[in-house]
C-alpha cells in the first residue's frame, strides 16, 4: 500500500502530473469515440472478432449484453477521471477512476486483436507508468521520443518510400502524383526524427520551435488521415510543455523533503522503458503478452488471394469469399482476418451431409515480388472453432 501511496503523492504534489491525468482521461474518452465511431466496438461493430496470438480463444465484444454496458462504463469512468483530476482535489479518488478506466480499456483491447494499433502500444506503456511507476513525466518523455524514432524507422522500406502505402489514404488529393507521395513519405520520416529531439532542449527557443513544429506536423497528419495516433501524440507533446515548466519551477524553489514523503525511486521507470524497447525486438516470442506494446509500423501494400475449400466425405468444393471480406481491402491480407472470414463457413455448412471442415490458403505478394507466395494455410479451421 505504501508503494501506491507514493505514486498518488507524486501526482498530488505536482500540478503538471494532475494535468497529465486530465490528458490521459481525455484520451480515453476519445478512444471510446474512435472505437465506437469507426465500428470497431459497439452495436455497429463490423470487423469480426479476432484473437491475439497469445489467446487461442477470445470472446470479448461490446456489441451485446452486459459487455455493452461495460463499454459505456469505460466512457463514464474516463469522463469522471477528467473532472476530478482537473479539480486537483481527491487525487487518490481520481487515480482510482483512471486505474479503473485503464483496466476496462485493457480488457477490451486484450479481448479483440482487431483493435490493435501502434499508438495503443505507447498508450498502454504511458498509462502503466502514470499509474504505477515513479518519475512519471520522465518515462512519458522518453517513451514518446522512442515512439517517434521507431515509427520513423519502421517506415524505412521501399513500400513506404514509394508512396504506395499513402495512395489509398490520400486518394482525395487527386492532384498529387506518385512522385509527390514519395516526398510526403520521406518528409514524414524526416519530421519524426528531426523535431522530437528539440523537446529535450534546455534552450527556450529550440524547445518552442520543437513544440510548435511538431503540433503543426501532427495536426496536418490528422487533417488528412483522421487517425487516433495524431491526437494522442499531440496531447503527449503538451506533456513535454507541462514537464518543461515543472522543471523550471523546481529549479527556482527548494523541494520539500521529509521521511514521511521520500523522493520517488529513479529505478522503476528505466525498467518499464527497457521493457518497451525490448518488446520491439525479435528476442520476445510473438505469442506473448508483450505483443500488446509492440510497434509494427505502417502496414505494407499487399496484394492477396484467399482460397477456401469445403471438405466433404466424398468430394471437395471451392468456396467463394464473402462480400464483406472482399470489401475489407488490404486488411483482408492479414492472417487473423483471413482466418476469421474462413471460419464463417463452418456454421454455414455444418448441416450439409458429409461435411468435414474448411481448408483455407492465403497467398500474398508485395510490391517487389512478381508472383504470389503461400503465406499461411490451415487444413481445417473448423476444428479450431471454440464449442
């Protein structure tokens, strides 16, 4: 309990951390909106339920029953945490509200791999750090800088630099040629690497340039892509501003210290940050919980074909892919979604005489590959369907 009290006390004595609590609460509210508005969760959810590699069976959905009410409880707790943190009173209660909000977010996120995104990996690390790890602002600063660097590094491939990945996202800019998209892709990497280090400058001019330029870059990013990532990063840039003024305040006044309120340990935030870094390497096995905080970079432009065959006792019949799976576009090239679409045939054909199962094959090719290659196969997806 003393460990939790130290975390709460660190937030209570810092105006900057109270406002970071407000920021995290607002981001949870916006996360609820994005999941609901984009039909990822909620009554209008369109994407099939997908399991993480570390979870062979999953059953979380906010579309029906009590879990729908739990989904709206997530929104209510997030809103309350914003209000209580903004008052700078009842810090322990505000911490409890944000902790409950984060646990509900984690419940839905771990229950459906269809919610997976790079920015949620950073969001989970920052929430864990703010709630349970001392030196919270330091962790947020280094984790955000690492995210900018790694996301730019993940874009260093022929697929991204050719501008092909941006073509479907910026289709409304019909006047922009493929050569123009190449420049946009290259400048995106340049901004991600050149601007964030300025946020660590002690020079007010350099720091101000970094903040304003990054906000302008991320605002333009959101204007064209309408993505959750840009909003999260804009708010995290504001946390640098809060930390900057907090450090200025500490320099101008002596900090109160006593045995009752010891300084937070400097050990724990490097441990969590190191775990975040290690999660991006190949050291960690794919089917593990650490996959939740892995940054994978932009999805590559893939062309794919999925072949499904119904296996009967005395013959085999090829099946046509459902129209909704065809409309999924590049998402259909993901193994998880291909597997989910193939399993829909199991219930449809289960009453056919002599039906044994469904065999499926996913063929893909990238921009540089002349022919399709077998990426994934399953001889009988129906055998793995949970009863």
